[in-house]
């Protein structure tokens, strides 16, 4: 038996917290191991990505309210057991997925039980760290660009914070759809973005995108605030800004109406169909997560602190 795992079949190690606060509130604890209910699978977690939503929920009441809770939505691992009625998977299958957002959290643990339909088969040819980094960011980008904005070949797509978790995946998805991609990032990340296929990069510290970019069909806004409203002004008539920040000022929809463009706010949603499309892109070599660092569960506080600097390129991943 792997010595990293709990010694009994009824408990597991999980990253929990009793209070809201800084990274220091995170603790590795022994907790009951979940059992798969009908239509659920129990997955032994091998890797689980970290996302900005993890540190937001760790520190603020947000959607989940008060702890105790185990955070984490990304997961890659191996099916340990299946509940009644699960036809898609069997024990031993390698899977990846995003737990239902926001209330399905709990992947920063040795095991997680969740609906079978939020998982897909892990892409062939990549390790669990890679597939554990992808689900939340790639589903966010896929749902924004493909399902909401319907990006078409030749369209001009502007991606804010293009070197971040969602951003660097969105660049690759937009390129895979045949778009002309413009990304904003600090100067040190421009070569990285060109390597992912970005056609144009803007140093947001030196240049105001709203002054220099125009005739854009789709903007992916990963920042919110006044970025959302200012992004509307670079669109061509009928263009769309998709903001992945679900709340904000009423100025965003009002300004869109005035300009004859569209403003949409969205939250990512668990979906195996999108995951299967993402796995296909991975297997074709057209999508890869850049890993900014991997951390064992015991060092999760360090990973949170690093993520909160907002300066990492790509994704941080916890390994079990």
C-alpha cells in the first residue's frame, strides 16, 4: 500500500480548514472517506489543480459560506468504485473532470465521490498532473469561447490575462478554432504566449488595450471590473464580451446595449461533453496546460500563497 494513503478504508487525508483566512488556515486532516451513491463514482485522486476560486473561497464567505470544508474542483485519478447504475466507467479506469461548480467542491483529498457524468476518460499520453490541471480552466474557456461566443475561423479574439490559468488555455482553444488571437500580459510573458500561438501580444502595463485594439469579434474577460466595460469598446458591431466574473456593475450590460454589442457573464459548469472535446484537443497535441508548480497535499499552503501573487504562468497542481 502507498504509505501516503490512509491506513484504513474508512478514512482519508484531505486538505481542510475550520476558519476563513490566509493560507495558514489550511490543514491536512483525517476525514471519512466518501462512498459513491447511485450514479456516482469514487475516484482515487492522483492530481488536483488549484484555481483562483480556491483562494477566494478559502478567505471569503463567497458561495460556500463558512467552513469547515475541503476545496478543489479539478481532479484526475483512477476509479476506485462505482455506485449503482454507473455504466460509463469501471474500477481501474483513469478519469479527469471538474466537480460540479460551485457546490461539488472537495477534490483536494485522497478520494472524491461525484456524479459519473462530470468525468471523462483521461486523455491518452499525458500524466495525471497535466490532466488534473486542465478541467476547470479548459471548461471555462470552452464554454466561453465555443458554447457562448461561437468563435469562428478568422474571427479576432482578445484574451485578457492570457498567460494565466484560464487565459493560456483559452489562447490554445481559440487557435484550434481558427481564430486570430490577441492576448494581454506583462512583457516577460510575451514569448510564452507567442509559443502558444498568440498572433499579437499587448503589454498591459505599457499600453491601454482599449486605445490600440479594434474590430474584435470576441473578448474573453478574466479580470472583471472596468475591464469588462472597456472591453465592449473594442468590439465590432454585434461582437461579444464574455466575462467569467459572474457579478459586477450594471454598467456592463447597459453600455453593451448602447454600443450594439453583447455582454455576457458566466460561471463554468461541469459537463462531460465539453471535457471530451478538450481531451480530443489534448490527444491531437493542440492543447496543453503549462504547469507552474506541483505540491504535495502537505505543502498546499505554499501553493495557495504562490497562486495569490497573481504572477504564476499556467497552473499550480496538488499531487496525492
